[in-house]
């Protein structure tokens, strides 16, 4: 298998200018790969040159990471299981998330003319409850995650004064994150798409700006059920069940989002990378996959 597209990575010469240049052994997956030399520029490369995980010594970790992250495992436990340092797992998460981002964008582009979506936000925190974040999500009717955006929000409640004294005032980035998410999923939606959300006052004006011809239906929120990760609601039929059930799946399948846990994300970007990996795992393995 070749990943360099049949051209020299440096001077773009065709394969007729290549000469064999030995092989090398890759310990992580117990394989041997052929090397080449370009006779025009004397550049050496291998069959694996150009792969997204090129130069990684733990490709076995990259392959299993979506399954482990989506199975409620902490990054330290993944490192312990696969005999990798915590820093190695963090680099693998960063590389896998960077590789999966364009794949998710392509899957969204292939999922054209979506006729019904659910839009809402889930709140969590980073490092401490005094650093809350908001996760805006757009969910299709088949429970696939079309997109998500994270945003910092100010702390609320009785400890807000102590939180501001210790960590300073936090910006409210929810409006920009909602707008960015709405514009991201807009090309995959029908002109007269049905958008279902709760009665948050900012949602109506948002979708009037982005999709003025859409049918935006808002429903009153309900009290959370104790046995549904505080995401499922009480009281019979729930018109927002698709979103609430997906949010409960996030709580159950992502370790750093689980309730009453000492395992927390340490940065906004780190949580976003984990969410990207889970979105790919959720769309392609937990629900009917999007067309490719």
C-alpha cells in the first residue's frame, strides 16, 4: 500500500524516477515497509510517507483510540492498558482529532437535504465547576451528530463571586459558537428544514438570520429525570427526545462528561478533541452511519 500518490513528495517526479532503497521495520504493528530514493532530487521516502499518522511510533494506539474514547475510558486508563505514557496518549488524541475533522466535514457534505434537526446545548465544566463550558450540538433525526461547538460561559450560582475572585471573569462565547455551528450545518439542510429546540430566547433570532425559511419549533423544557444523567426528561412523550437521548449518550460514553466523576477535561481544546473523536465513533458505529 502506498500513501505518497505515486509522486516524489519533494520534486513531484513520477515513479519511473524511483529506485529501491531498502526496507525498514515498524515495531508497533510488526510490519516491514519498502523505502525509495528519487533519482532527480535524491530524496528518500517510504510507502508510508504521506499517511496522516506518519512518523508516529504508536499507530496501534491511533487505530483503537475512537473505540476506547467512545467506551467511557479515561486517557490515563487507555495509556495504562496499551502501555503508553499519558503524553503519548495526548499526542495521539490530537493527531486523530486532526485526521477525523475533514472526514466528518465530508460526511456532512454527503448528507445533503436533511429535513429535520434538533438544536440545543449541553453544559459541563473544565478542571473545576467554577469553569463552566457550553457544548452546542445539531442532531439529525436519525440521532447522528451533524456538528458541535464548544464555548466558555460565565459561572452562575451561589459561588459565582468566589469563582470570579479566584479565576477572574469568564467571557460568554455562546452566541458566536451557536452562529458558527448554524453556518457550518446550513449547507446540509433543506431550505424548509424543521428545527426543533427548547424555548431559549436566543435560538429564534439565530435561525431567523441563518435560515429564514426554516420551520423553527420551540418546546418548553422539562425537569430532568434522575436516572437519565440529568438529560432525559420526565413526563411522557418528549418532543426533544432525540437530542436529550444523544446528550445522555455523551454523558455515558465520554468519561470526562460523566456525572459525579473526578475525571475532568483540563482545557477547552482538549475537550473539543475528545468530542471530535466521539462524534466520529457515534456517527459511524453507534447509529446508522452517514453516507460516504
